[in-house]
């Protein structure tokens, strides 16, 4: 019996790399899609086949998807997109075209909590569009993964902590959100692709280990970096807007992010399910802080010190 073959978009990202590693470790063939062979090198060394191209290229995607048993699809972030939703839909259309032309029949698609909503969710609106698009594909079984707020988003607070001595964002400190480590998303996606048991069009919410407020998450990351008294501060939306623009984020993406913050603060961007054993994942905020946040923070601190 020949090995199953899987195509992985975003193979160099937090989710795709975990997914590709898991499938390679189980002895499957993996087609790792990316824009740079250099960035794919670690997966190539583990046995992956590299496919170099961009996700807005339907012809490239069709070649990568042809002959595979299943594909993992995602729309990567793009902080400089002048019209982020149009960018998302361009990639979504290319993915859908490639799925049809390649005749792949099993697809695990990365979406987000709030993906069932068409408005008020910022960048998640484009993922809603893609869910709707994929749901029209005939003779294709699709499961949409809707993960919660990525714990990795907390890494954006590193510069704030270093420069201001506090952690901060546009999120209300009173709001409790489900938070998930991206490695848990990759692990779930690997299991779904391996089993290939899903049929029709379905949704799988992933709500992480628990719901957390930003002060609770801040306490965990503070302890991991030796700052037990680290505080969380909610920044006004206008301050968030200015900071993102200074980082080179496009004006359109900034407005989408502000809309998402509002949606989270006002209870619009929420899961559609109650927490259960099926949608709860294992990585705690303390484990994430210790194994991901602290190394990243310490590395950034050493880099700053070395360049001073």
C-alpha cells in the first residue's frame, strides 16, 4: 500500500510546520508549500517535498494539490495589504479553483471563531467568505477549523513590555476569551488529515485549554520572564491605531484589527459552541508562557543588549 500524501499550505508557519512535522513523523508523504525553499529547508531535510510558489496562483496550487489524499488550506496574514478582505478573497478563489481542478476530495481549512459571522469581526470576515466559498464545492469534503485567539498573539507584547514595563493591547481587561496555542491546532489538523473520516461540510471549533482575561494571561507571561508584578493596560483604540501604523501596517489592516478588538470587547467575536472535551486542547497558558513566550522574550532582550 502506498503512503498517503498531504499538501500543506503555510508549511513554514506556526500551525503548518507543526502539522507537517507530525505527518512526516508518522511516515506520510508531505508536499510543503511555501514562498522560499530556504524557509522550507528544515522540512525538506525531514523528507518533505517542496513546492515553491504563492497562494494567489491557482495554477501553482493545482499542481501541488493534484494526486494528494488531502490538503490543508489557509490564508496567511498580510499586514501591508491595501484591501485585506480583497487579498483574502483573491487567495480563497485561487484555493477553491485549485481544489476543483486537482479533484482533491478531503480539505481541512483554517478559519477562526466568529467565522460564522459576516460582519463586525475585522479580518475574520474574509475567513467567513472562504467558508462560504468552500461550502459550494461539489464532491469535496471540508472541515473548517475555527480556533480561538492565538496565544502567539501575546508575543506582540514583547516590545511593549521591554519599552513600557507593562503589557498592553486594545482588549478590555474584563473580557474573558478562549485562547489556544497554535501547536494544538496543528496537532488536531494532523489527526483529521490522517483519519480522513469527515464528510460533507463541517465545522470544528477549538477553544484552547481555558478562557482567559488579558490580566490573567499577563500574570502567566510575567512569571515566565521573572516579572511577577507585570500589569496589563488596555490602550485606547486610537493609540493602537497609531502604534500599528508606525510598524508599517496598512491603514486598511489597522482598521480591520480595530474592528476585531471591538468585536471581542463587545462579545461579537465569540465561539458558537459551549466548551466541551472535544473543543478543549491541552496547552495551558503557563506552559505556553514557559516554552514559547519566555524564550522569545529572552532572545529579543539579548538581541537588544547586543546591539546597544
